[in-house]
């Protein structure tokens, strides 16, 4: 019997700090990524091997997406966007490992990620346009829009949280229910669908973060409609 | 539903660490190697461009050299042709001159040969005639070899210039009478008489014998020579044969 996906199980305490399940899974992902990437990138050469070629392709694709969406040099944003995409992707797919629940199925993880995006938007906006310039973007196209723009800043962060959380949590939820009803083979199509959802959500989260960053540094906020990739209704 | 703020804080921390991990172990090294590859490719391209430029320059230089060589070749060919033509003309001219000279030499040689042959033939003819004459004379009476020529001798002396005749027959300069055979006393006397009659004074006469006269007499004075013999006649005929043919 699985526990409620909405509850957070505390596995152990470090001093006064309770360490919950998503934190431990995230640490595991961090450890695996550190080890794997260290092994993969410790001997990079001009003539790329297969592993290096795959890594370079991933980086090139991320760069291409950033360049396409923001129309700027992708270097300053590569780490942020790439980390968001890869981590969410790996976290969503970690559900393949039996007994592991994706950290993104817990709202705390999604909130941390969205907070990172919000903070990065603020940081890059101020860094590129200056504090005054960034604040002025809230008064565009006119000062009447200031409250709406502020609300938009907040709501879109929340929309990031809820979109990712809802999709991943619902997938885990559905699989848990189905698994409790018919354990053998039946959940497999749903798990496959969950993988697809996980990949799409990772892409959506990353591309939305790119768009938010782009609007913050290009000053076209409000004038540019937010691209909405097709979403799945799970 | 509630939010575990400890989890939220730890996950925020984890996300920060993840940023560092991905940056440190993925994005930075991959971006570095891509940049290095780009630089290497740029260097190779620059080198290739430099090589291409150098090759083009070299090609142009080679073309210039080829043009120069071609022009030089043409000039050398023209020179050689002109020289060859001049040489050919000189050789032809020399050959013509040599041919002309050889032809002239041959003509001269032919003429000389012809003359030599004529001379030889004439000499043979004269020897033959001498032989014939000698044989014919052998059949004549012995006296005729002298007596038949006394009149001729006197006539020849009579035709000599006066001053020549005046010096002939003086005692200090005796006349030498040569005959084909020894003169008899009568013949000697007859000759002396005839000479004294023609010269109008007494003469001193010395006689000599020379069979090569064949027949006849020859009178030798210090300033005159009267030849009235077959040998003299034959020599005249021979000279005429040789020099007029």
C-alpha cells in the first residue's frame, strides 16, 4: 500500500533537521550525476568519442533552444536552463526505479525549482537592465499595468510549481492506484505515459524558464505572449 | 496538504548544488572542449587559407616562369632557326664554292691531263716519226745524208743578217760544222768552199759528228746557229704538233 503522494515522509533527522524522501532521492540523483558526469567528462578531447558526442549534442540542443527563445548568447543561461531540464527529466524518470518516488512529485522540490527561476529572472533582469530599468518594465506599456505585472510575476511562478507538481504527482498517483488494483502488467502503459509526461514537463519547465528570462532581459514583457506548449491533461 | 519547509529549504539548497554540479561536470567542460575544437578548426581553416594563398601565389609565380620560359624558348628557337638557316646557307655557299673550285680544278686537271696526253701522244708520234725517218734514211745512199743538205745550208747562211755573217768564220772563232756522220775530206772541202763563197772570205771550219741529226748539217757560230738537219725539222714539226693541237 502506498502512502499519499501529498504527504512527505521523513526518513531520518540530521540534528534538528528532518530529512525527507525527496531530499534523499535528490541526493542520490546528485551523487549519480556527479559520478557519471565526472567519469564522462574527465577526458574530453577534440576528437569526440560516442559519450562525448552525446553530451555535446545535449549541450548544443540546450544552447539552440536558448538562442531560439531569447535571441541572445546562450552562455550565461546555459547552466541554469540545462540544469533545470536535466534535473527535472532525470527526477521524473527516476520513478522507473522501483520504490523511488520522483522528487518532483513533491511540491517542495517544484517550489524550490520555481523559486530558482523567479530569482534568476530577477537577477538577470537587474544585471542586464539595471535596477531602474528592470523596475520600469513593470510599468509597461503604462503604469496602470503595474499591479497586473506584479501579479503576473507571482502567478506564473506558481503556475510553474503547480504545472510540474500536478503532472508528476498525478502520474505517480494514478500508477499507485492502478498498481494497487492490478499489479501485473497493467500499469506498464501508464508508466510509459508517465515517462512521456515527465519528458514533456521537463521540456516545458525549461522552455518557460527561458521565456521568462528572455522577457526579463529583452524588456518585451507584456508585449510578447507566453508560448504555451501543448499540455497533457492527466 | 501542507508544505514541509525543511524539505523546501533542503531542496532549494540541493538545486543550488545541482547547478554547481552540472556546471562543473557537464556544461563548462563541454563548452570548453567545443570552444577548443572551434579554435582548432579556425586555426586549421586559417592555415588552409594561408596554404591556399601561398599555393595561388606559387601558381602565379609558376605561370610567370612558364610564360617567361615559353617566351625564351620561342626566342631561342627563332635564334636557332636563324642560325641554322645562316649555317645552312654558309654550308651551301661553301659547298657551291667548293664544287665550283673542284669543278674548275677538275677542268684544269682534265685540260692538263689532256695536254699531257697530247704531249705524250705527240712525243710518241715524234719518236715514231724519228724511228720511221731513221729507217727510211737508212735506205738512202750514204752521200745523200750530207751532200743533199749543202745547198740548203748555204742558202740559210745567205739569209742570215749581214752583221751576223760578218762575225762568222774568223780564225779565232772557228765555225763548228756538225754532221750526222763523219764527213769525208771531199765533203768537208765542198762545205768550206761553199761557205767561203757565200761569206766572201776564208773561214776556219771545225767538223763534229752527231748521229742524232739523222741527216743534214748544222753550223754553229758564236752568234748564230744554222740548223739544216732532219732533227731540226722533226723538232719543229713536233713543237707544232704539241703546241697547236
